C-alpha cells in the first residue's frame, strides 16, 4: 500500500513501535477530508482489515513453540523457548496498527454524511470487533500490554494489567455483537452480500466473547488473579451455545472430515462451519499468498507439485511422523485418511516414515520457464480459518469440564468424535481423564490449522507436560513474571538507534534478566 502521514500522536507511535505505523487508504485521501462520505470512511474500514489479516496470522513464535510436530527446520531455539532467541522475535506493531485504525474510525465516523443507521452500525461493528480481537491476541501473546485511549490522545503508554485489557476487549466485542447482523445479512458499500468471513458479524463477535471469557477464567486460575473463573467459564459456555444453536448465524458442522477438508480447500465457496477467517485474496496479485502460515509451513509433496517426497526434510518447515499420527488417532477415525495423504502407505525419507498434510488439497503456481516443471509454487489455496464451529463444541466441553459438568462436556466431545467416526468417550485410549481428552480432541481436530495449540496448553495449564525445553523447568514465579508470553518488544521503548523513547513502559520481570 502507499503511504500517507496520518496525524498519529507522536508519543503513541514511539510508545508502541519504532516501526512506521502510517497508512494511506488506497484512494489517496488526506486525513483531514477522509471521512466526509461513506466511500471515504470505507477506506479506513479496509485499512482495519488489511492490518488485521496480517496481525492475527503472523505468529511464528507460538506456532514454533506449540504446534504438534516432530521435526522443525529452523526455529528450534524458539520451540525450546531459548530467551536469547525469543526476545528478538516478533513484535506487536501490526496489532497496534489495527487498533489505531479502529480507533481512528470510531473517533471520526460522526463526520461522515448520509450514513444510514445500518451502514453506521456495519462500520462501527468492524472497528469494535477488531479492537476486541486485537486486545485478546495481545494478552495471549504478551500478557500485560498498553491499553490505548483513542486515536488522538498524546501520551506515552505503560502496560495495563491483562485483566483490565480483557475487560475492555469484552466491552468492544459486546458492542460489536449489538451492532452487527448475522453473517448472511452483511452487505458492502454497494449493497452486495459479503461472503468473506473476515468481516465481523454477530456470530464472530459471539465467538470472540466465548474465547475472551474462557481465557479470562483460565488466567485467573493460572496466575492466581482476582476474579471469578467459574463465572467466566459459564459465560464462555453461554456464547458458545449461541453459535451451536444457530442463534447468531446459521453455522453447521460439515458432515464428515473429508467434506471439511474440501471446504477448507475451496476458500472461494461458502463454508457453513467457518465463523472467522483471515481471508486469502488470490486475485490481489499474481504473487499474493495465503495468510495461513501454518499450512504453508507444513506443505510438502504431493500438495506442492514442484517437490518430490525426498524434499520434505529440506523444504518442509514443520514435519510430522506417521508414528505420531498412529498414536493420536484411532484406526477408525476418518480424520486419519482425510487429514493425511495415504496415511497407511509408507512415505519414508532417510529411514523416517512421514505423515503428509492432506487437509488442504489445492495449491497455486506461477509460470516459470526456468523451473523443471515449468512452474513455481506460489501458495496453498486456503484462508486462515481461525474459528470454526467445531472449536466451540470443544471449548464448551472444556469449560463445562472445568466446572464439573461432565455429562454436558462428554456430549460435546462425542459430537465431534461422532462426526469423525471415532470411538465415543470413554474409549480405551482415554486414560488421562475428561479434561485431557477434550484437549487431545482439539489437538486432533485442528492439526495443521492455526496457532491455537499453544494457547490451548496455557488455558489448561499443561505447560510442563506438553511443551519443550525451558517450558519444562519454569517455576510458578517465572510464569507469573511473564515467562509464557513474549517480552515487551524493543520498539515499544527504543528508537531504531537504540535511544530510549518511552520511560513509562516496563519489561516483564521474567524477561528483564535476558535483556
């Protein structure tokens, strides 16, 4: 995108990132006159979604740390949570750019002339959802974080307690849910139906609220914070139930794992199970690629037709062995054959039998006269499907299990197992109890999809048993000091020359010793 200097508060820019947070809407409008008409307002709504798409999907640190995999090319020190590697990783610039754009819209939408109430609600709802999901993501990745006032306030920000940030995120998500219709009633500026599930709807706001409450209840217990964890779990169940019962949109489970994979592999078609995604616009340019970095890093032959099986060790970042798949899934579980290519045939390289990703079936290529095949790999053809309905069956099961409502939890767990043709709970392999069975089901259901496994682990306090390296030796003091989150990025308090520009913000206690 082109650049234009918005009147961004200098202190805020210095406080949150040394990176350039300025953005120009694609039609070249200036800040002073960019809200007079809906078309001008829509440029800011588009900017919100531009940044949101990148901010949510760009999470290499927690993918490396938490994904289910056996081997990894590069990033192993992050997987081991080596502080000297982790501290130089990703920052929060895109999340705060999204927040700035959302605040900018809310601060200026009153200047837009001729807006109907429905169109005002649409644009406000997009901003409220973006604020809610960005603050949830910031808390999950960083813990205590700056909580900005608006797009105009000039001040240096310190970090607000995560419970305060989560409370503000809940308020934004509730407002978004009140403002927005169900996804089937969303329309664009020209009155055409919106089928892209990145655009917020009543359903995606309910999904956000379910995860916000589930996270708040979990960190209340994990960190020993003041709050009512069971009340939060009950609210998470309430919002998950709205999704499952079709009260906030006509969502439905795909009939089978095979049909789910087909739906995930055709992002241009509606997917009844999809609630919120970072969308892949394959038409944007001949070189654009999916925001689904998880799928991109698991890809290998045969999805990528420019590779051979033998290339998997050198060309595939995340690798899974067949023995791991055999341990995870029952023989009769249809996800084995749907998610993994010819899983019962050997795919050996250097004596290792690998499982090959088959959840996504289509790839895009660029004509390349110099390549042996006449083409170069461009992208997996898929959205980054962040939340789908199965998530909320299992999130509801998790929260009910935490509250001791075992019968309700088992019913939801078995709904997902039934779709997969797996043995119902309790099955012979369910030796670790109901809560762990729900966690394992999430692991099986969402493999290859998102960064969620790390946050599932934290939400259930399985850090020592399910993660690697330094995670296994963390003390409770380390955890309370921020060891499970990323450190405050350097750009939040230093400029590009290393000069301190924000004396208000403080580094997390755990990370101070490594700075």
